[in-house]
């Protein structure tokens, strides 16, 4: 690993460390602390001849995070408890310059090779085993993509193959963004972030369209507007299939056809309400929130019904999610330090946006 990680000097908020400047134990501690918001890591350098080494540099670019990491092989896990403890709701895109991994994203097998760009949803579980790697990572708050991608719930585990033109285009852009980030002013950063999110969205949408060429522009536009309408009214007890159909002048059958590719309209509403409930319980301010109040706020039925639905969706109970979140808030980093810089950045830009926008 070369010395470009030895120091991080930037006009933007930045963070990094180099294995060449740290002992093995400190290097492992720094890696664990910096990645804790994203993953649980273990099996560090398992089966490798050299001891574990990791290097990291990252930049806070307004609403997104950008970083490059090099590390030995390891296992990455994100469980429901990790999701609750971290309390963040982001989408991450990773360009694997070298190395790769195999595993599962949710229940879907995933395999990543050099040159590929993979997408992971931090609101969902995954487990992967990576060989020694170098990657560029872009971390984007969910609402930033939500306005651009209808298929947001289908992103988890998506891989843009490195041989494709879209992956190569996005890879060159991410590499250039990483190169120029240290010299960007805040104003330049804002423009670059907007362009990056637009390009990433276009490339991801292009991959979806390649896989599903039958979807029409009209259907996509209608579905987008209806999803915005639903998102702004998730706490409304009168939100229903009939009310949505009436609002948009659609028949029930037409509405069902629009939502069929993403599991149906009722299931979509339920999953979005559960998502909101999960992140309300996982928020650092949820210490005094009653679980029954969360269930009522998001129209999720009785306490018992809410608990069953929640556990079916996330694998843990609402109480366990709240307790995991509290443990994450109260936990102290090694040697009495505050939470890691990366974790603090994530939490500062991570608050889920609860229906702030309306299509009315």
C-alpha cells in the first residue's frame, strides 16, 4: 500500500489513516471504528500470509460521503441489530478497483469482481466475504435518490458489470471525483455532488431498463407521482388503495397493475410504514418513545400485530431494535474517544425525511 494515505489535506471535511503509520492493533481499531456505522467486520485477513492492514481516506461532500479504502480480506455483515444501532438510512455505491466479494444481499446472492460497481441499501441486511481489495465508496442519503429512481427498493444487491459502458463511465467519474475532492471549494462541491447523483441515477436507471425493457415512460411517471403522494401521507389513517385511486383518477385495476412489479400497492404502503417505524425507533432521540405510539403514528395496527410485522420484516422485535439503537448511542469508541468522524458525518446527514414533500 503506497503513501498516498499518509495524510489527508482538503478544503472539505476529511478523515483518513494509513497502516504505515500505525501498529497492527491500532490499525484494526481504527478500521473497526470507521466502518462500524456500515458493517460488523470479522475474520480479518483470514487465510492470508500477511497481517491485517487497512488504509482509508474520506471526504464529507455536503450531503454525500466519498471515500477510498484498501484492506485485507474480511467478512462484512449488516444485521437488523446493526441497522438499528447505526440509525442511518443511506444507499452506498462501491467501485471495486481491485479485489471483490461474494455473499448475499438480503436473500439474493451477490458476486463482485474488479471493475464492477455494486449497490447496497443500508436499511437492509447483507453478509459478504471479501478478498483483499481497493474500492471507491459513495454514500448517499436515501431521499437524494428517492426523487430520481422509481426502483429504489430494488437497488439492494444490484451490480453494474465492469464490462458495461455505464459502469465504466460511472467508474471514471468516481475516480475523478476522488482525485479532485481535496481541492474543491464548498461551492464546487455542491455542483459536483448534484452532477454525481444525477449521473449515478441515470446509470442505475439504465441498468434497470436494460433488465426490464417493457416498462413504459408513462407508467414510470405515474408510479413516481403516486409514490410521492404515498410517502407524504404514510401517517394518514385514510391512506388506502381506494383513496389513492380516487386522487389520481385511476381504476383499482390500473393502480394494481402499476404496483404489481414492486409487490402491490398495499404491500408497498405497509413496507414504507414499517421502514419509517424502524428508523424512528433507531433514531438517537427514541429513548423515551413508546413502541405503541410508533405503531399508532404509522398506522401499523395493534401492538401485537406491529411486533409480528416488524419481526417478519427485520428479524428482530421493535423492542430489540430500540435497545440496539440505544446501545449504539451510548457506546464509546476505544480510549475514550468520541464516535468516529465517519459515524458523526453519517448521523448529521442521515435523518430520514418524513413526508416533507407533497405532490399537491
